[in-house]
C-alpha cells in the first residue's frame, strides 16, 4: 500500500474567482515509495525528476487556476505515458494488458522506466506483474482521474478550458535522447504537437510572455508534448493544452538538485507569465 497520497490538487484561492485554467506537474514528485526497490544511486535517480516545477508554478491558484501535482516520482511510473507503452521483458510473469511500445519505451523510459538518462539500469531484478499493476492502481490511475475531474469540472463551469502541462528539461540532450547528445536546449520549449493541441494564439501568448522576461523560446523543438497534452488538447472544442519545458540550468544545479541563485528571479518571471495567462483565458 502506498504510504502517501499520490496526487495533490490545489484549488483556486477562496478569495479569487475561478478561471478556466488548469496546470499539472506530472514529473515533480519526490516521495519515493518503500517498494520501489531500485538498485541505482538514489542521487542519480533523482535526475529523472522535474524538481521544483510544482513550486515554480505555485502562484497559479492565487490567480484562480487549479494546480494538480504528482507526489510519486516519474521513474516509479510515468503518468505522461500510455498504459500500453511498456516493455514486458522487464516483468516476471505474464503481462496481460495490450502492448504498444513507443520510441520512449525502446529507449528505456516508457510507462515504467528501465534506465537512467545515461543508459545505466535502475533495477537489478525483474519487476513482478503484480507490483507494476499496483503502481498503475495506486499512482497512475489516481493521477489521471484527478486531472480529468478538474479539467471536466472547469470545462463544465466555463464551456472552455486551458491546460498547461508543466515540465523541466536538462540543459542539454542526454545519451538516451533522440537528439544528438550534448545538444543545448533553449530556455523555454513550448509543445503544442505542431499546432494540434491548442490555438495558435495560446502558443503565441506564451512565446511573447516568456520573451518579455528575457528568455529565448523554441516551439516544438525538440519537445512537442506527449500523452497528457495529446489527450486533453482539442482546440476545436475549446479545449486548449500546451506543454511548457523549462531549462533546468535556469534554476538549479542539475547534479545536486539544489536551487541556484537565479531561482527566485525565475519564479517571479513565471508568476508574471501566469498573470498574463490568467488575463488571456479569462
């Protein structure tokens, strides 16, 4: 049984009018379940986290938005993947669910991660089918349910909803990336799956807002957005979803996960971007 609640939902501040804006942080969880039983260096394992992304966007509820965050780590089970995106060779026993492995799984970072960013293994064992099923039941499903409930409630109240899928990215491509290792990334990468998950105006608003903070912005290069924006973004139905990747070099020491001297400055910048977003969606 999981020792903690797998999802936190921070509702709009009681003194603030609710707006049709939902943010989720699926990869900032840093509560490691007792049954994880990994065999790698825990300091290295933490490099999989989008550490502090939940805190960087913490101003959103005061503006009338809802913030949904995973408490469990993505390396345990990744809520930004499809349930079919698995490698059954990792498991002992018969996997009875459908399998449709993406390039992410083939790189070792599908629904259940097999390797770290340098390609080194997380486990020195096979995972039992029952423990993977428990991770789905106790973490993955509650996360999807909580986020779906918030988005549907918001849509019902406003007949439209705007969603931000919040992430961080390494300063440069890792050895398991599909990008040439060592490639340096922009400050901010916006992902709208080539314009299919939100209106172009929503994407442009973020591009302009981050640029006004002195940050350089790329769109869909190299991150286009994965399962969450794909599932929730239907702009023709007034459902807009965008992924935002923040370069970790802007706010942390990637080796230690410690906040850098620039942390407060970046958090203030994100606060101003959120203010512009609130005005846009309202």
